[in-house]
């Protein structure tokens, strides 16, 4: 060992390759070990690298490639001789310092877990809170615009088959006006209509438009059934669930997307976890709207039970049904049970006369198809 | 500590040499371990490890790529990608929000009027692709000199968009010319030290070799098993054409990749995909059987899944296992093996022209990679 420390280079080393980092010239050099690594070429000494500044760079197997902190950043020494490589490795104590070792990986894992925890906390607590607080602050005008935008799309999807029967429309408007009055909605009344589509559903758009689908109307047996469903939809409007859902869904899908990044198939994963997370949130909103509907029906002196019966007729016992629109709702049998518990004999006048009810049922032409 | 000032030696004039063969020296087992470990860490870190895994993969591929006996090197780091990603998010989030609001305004007037916004995102994606390439190129070192790039991401982006329209209008017919034009732009702005890049491939040549695939493509969409063959042929032709068009100063690349050279790789991935899906199917069946056995036998069908927490957890585990193992398969076959196979086909002519290149060029930030990740257009 002492022979190297005295600064003597050993001449019979296999030539080492040196790139000075300023040009691509491949220089054959000899290495000598003194108090620093001496790189010499044809007797000249182009570089001296201090041992503690030497780091290992990536290289194929069988080559030891070195860089030096105090040399140009891309200067490289490539040693292809095992004995020489071993000799050098024993002198450079900080050779492997810029490699990703176990501790670096542990750090990445630790920070990632912290990020995951923080995202989960945000999704579970912060976003619902933000949605609850922000939804009432959304200006009415903006909400109406969102409604108008979705209105155009809905009409495109369902073929724009608005039922225009005058008597039916009048009955529908009367029913909605009654419900609006009882609900105490301060929204300006908007032209609402029945759409001729077999899908059994109804929904309220932000801004106040309430769509009833003929498919649901066809399955209804009396005005109270439809009134309950419409009151439920008005409940969503009153609670501004649309806006809340928009903020909530936007926030969670963004954050969960951030979390899973580009793990292939992540869209399915994002969809699955989002469905799980948002289902509970939307169930809460549905229960709130049901409470509201029960309340409105009581105010009008009618029973909410028919609504439960209509829903049960549509979905059947849940588990047999896979209507995607209703998937995030509470179980129909539970809703029916709840509304049956709130059943009172009617104390108010019927919401629609028999004639009006018949007109509403037949508003889309073919009368009741079923 | 002391680096003695270097006197630039006189430039040697090497005689014209026979072409040198590029080669790949990577150990397959090592890459497999790297990919498998990376997939596991991606799972543990909920995907955040992707920045380091991408870096590890590139470091492995680059440092085992030998040209004229000297290996390249990748000097990018995972942390740079993470920071680039965070910066990109800080810019993308307000853009997404604006996109959402503008979308609402546009939809009010006409349904699906937000199409121009989708176009804007496509253009942004092309910008990201260019900038990500610049990041990767400036981290690519060979013989102590880095590659680098100038040019403008936006100038590239509008070219890509206009050519994209043309390709759509001609039902894909114009694709070779689009690729040639975009490669010309990219290579013209790529440098190795002070050697400027150039792309001499022509759309016409590409079309001459690949037009048959263009004719067959509609049939392959109907006849599923034909599709991987077609795609593999197309990729092989594309690689060969692309590599053979690359120039750096006097250095000329040439590829002799056989058109059928990649078919095996794609079929192996498909084979593994079916095998893994089959294994997961068996796993699900066993899980369901065990749990119904324990739980009194009333749980059956997909509806029961949502009510049965252990079954749900086991399903998620199975699904994640499937995705992670497929990720490893894809990385081994379609990154490492494909890289190696393509590289073996490359011959470098007149490498002497790169024997004394002066280092030049600045490092580019990883912001472009962050955009590419955020917009899901990431490449290698």
C-alpha cells in the first residue's frame, strides 16, 4: 500500500478512459494515487481529483465510472480494470453518496405516506366542509348558468322530446307551483317540463328547472306519488346539493387522481375509490331531500307514503336492480319504511283533480303506456 | 480539489471508419428486479414513487446503451421530476378551473361546444411532449458531453395540431408526413455539444413501407388477433425509418430493424395479460368461495360485493396485484426488451465526426415532464 501513497504511479496499469467534461475527446490516461487521484496523460497531469469529492456515476457492469464534485460536472473517469477499481474504491469514502440507497427510499415512502394521509383527511373532512360552506355562496346567476349548460346537454341526450300537451303542461305547472309554495323556494319559477323518455326518473337542475320523465309518470298511480318525487327534487334545490356535489366531486376526483397518478388502469381505480367515498356523501344528501319531501307533503296535508311506493315499484327490492341513477341513493326498502312511518291520513285537498291527473298522465301523447 | 487547466489538444482527423454497432449491455434480471421493486414501491407510496421509478428505468437503459464502446448516462433525478410535477400542478389547477368555467359558458349556447377547449388541451399536451423531451435530452450524457435542445414548445405544438387536423381529414393517410415534419423540427433543435441534429427521413419513404398497414387497419379492428401483428409491424417500420433519418453533424445513424422484429414482444405481453387475468379470476373465485363458506352462504353476485367488506378488500388486493404485475410485464417487454432489440439494429456511420465535440448547452427544467404527467401524455 505504501508504494501508492508515495505518489508513484504504476506504469503497467491498463489505460483508463478520461473525459474532461468540456469536449467529447476520449483520452487514455494513467491513474496514480497520491494524496489525491492524479490523472496523467502522456506525462502531463490534466486533472487531480480529491478522494472525498469523487462520486460514482451510472455505468454498465464491468466499468467503474467516476465523477468529481470539484471538476466540471460531466468530467468522467472510466476504469475497466477490477484491481484498479478495488484500489480506488478503498480510497474514496464517499463514493456512493449520490445513489438512491435504502434510506433514501425509506424517506420517499415516508413522505408519500404523509401525503396520502393528508389527501385522505382532505377528502374525508376538508372537502365536504368546503362544499357545505361554499355551496350557499355560489351566486344564483352562476348556478342558473350551470343549469342551462346541463339543460342543453340533457335535451341532446334524451332527444329533446319535450311533451307539449297544453292540459298536461298546465297540470304539471300547477303541481310544481303548489310544491314550490309549500317548500318556500325563493327561486324564480322556471319553465319545467315532462320529457318523453322511458327512463323512470325525475331531476332538478341547478337554477330551478325540474324535469319529469314520462317513464316515471307511466308507473305512477296517483298525483301524490309524483308530488313526493318532485318535492324530493325540490329538496335538492333547496339544499343546493347540485353545487355541493359539483364542488365535492371536482375536488375529490382531482385529489384522488393526483394520488394514483399514472399507475396504469388508474382511471378504474380512481372511479372505484371515488364511488366509494362519494356514495356516503350523496346518500346523506338523498336522506336530506327525503326529509324535505316528507315535510313538504305534510305541509300540503298529504302523505309521503305514495312516493315510497312509487320508488319501490320502480326499483323493486334493491339488489335486483342496477339502475345507475339510483345507485347512490339509500336502499328503496328503507326509504319506503321511513315514509310509511310518516304516513298520515290526508288532511288537505287532493293536489290535482282527477281530470288534471289524467291530463298529466297523458301529456306525452300515448297516455299511460303501461 | 485542484483541476489543472486543460490545454485543448489539436483536433485529430480520424480516417473514415467502418460503421460501429450500437449495443445494449443491460442485465435482464437486474431490470426485472428494478421494475418489480418499483411496482411494489409504487403501491406502497400510492403512486408517488413513479418519479423515482421512471428515473431508475432511464438510468438503467441509458447507462447500458453503448455506442462505439462508450456507455451513455442519464443524470436526471426523481426529485427533479417530483418538483416539476408539483410546479405543473400549480399551473394546471387554475387552468382546469378556468376550463370548467369556460366550458359551462360555452355549453349554454350549443351542446358540446367545449370542443375547442379539448383542442386547447391537446395543444398543451403537445407542448408538454416537446418540453419533456428537452428535459430528457439535457440529462443524456455521452463521453462527458450532454445533448441539449432549443426551439419553442409552442412552435412545435401548433405544428403538431395543424398536422393532426390534416391526419384526421385524410383518415390517417398523412401520418407519415406529420411524423417527418415534427421530427424535422425536433431534430433541427437538438444538439450534441456543438453538433447540430438533423432529420432526413421523408414521409414518402415511411408511407411506401407502411401503406399496406394503412389499408389493412380497418380489417384488423374487426378481426382482433390481427391487430397486434399490424401494430408491431407498424412500430418496427416506424423505428427503423426514424432511426435511419437521424443525423448529428457528420454522424449518420442507420437501422436494419426487421419489420417482424417486435411481433414476439407484443404477443408475449398479451399472453402474460391473459395468464395474469386468468390467475386473478381463480383468486377471486377462491376468495368468494372462502367468504361465502364462512359467512353462511348468502353472499353471491356483484350486489353482495358492496356489502361484504372482506370480499371488497380482497377484490381490491387482487385488482392491484393484477395491475402491478402487468406494469412489470409491460416495462420488461415493451421498455427494456424493445429498447435492446431496437438498439441492436442500429449502426453508426462516421462516428469519428463526434470524436472531438465541444460541450455546450444548458440544463432544462423538469416542468415539461410535470405537464406531461399531469396531462397523461408521458412517454418513456
